[in-house]
């Protein structure tokens, strides 16, 4: 079975490099990396990933939560939020039907792998 193709939506270029390295080490194909919700949505028109790693605070006019809402409505793609913010109001705002995980920074490779595998399995079960 092939591994899930993953899109990274994160505005911190150093973290993007770390996430890209983790995905490569874990054998996951990388669908792209974008710093804004607008850029990620434009990419989605022609390149649909199997899963998205989404920061909540992004460059541009729309944040990660609003970007995720649009993605869910149009594409039904699972999202794992990755954020430096873990206050209750932010987490509550991020909990959507397509939320398959919420990780706080810093993110470690092992926990990322577990969250990716869990999210993919959950999405497959919910879409049988």
C-alpha cells in the first residue's frame, strides 16, 4: 500500500524544513508547502493531498481554521492541526468534522508519524 501524500501549510520556514525532513524520513510523499491559506487553496485545485498538516496562524487573509473549513467543504481531506497555541478557545475553534489531530509545537517525528497513521485510518473508516 502506498503512503499518503501530505501537504504542509505552515508559515515558519524553519518548521517547514523540519516537517519536510520528517516526512521524507518516514517515507511520505510531499504534496507541497505553503505559508498561506490562499496559496494552499490554489494548489488544491490541481493537486489533492491525502492529508494536510495545518498551522492555525498563517500569512495572508485567512487563517488555518478557515482554510480547513473550505477544504473540508470542497474536498473532504483530513487535517492535523499543528500549532504553537493550545489555549482552549483556539482548540475549540479548530475542532471540525475534518479535524483528525491537534499537535502542539515542538513536533517530534515519532508523534507526527503516529498522528498521521491515526488520521489516515480514521478517515478511511469514516468514509467506507
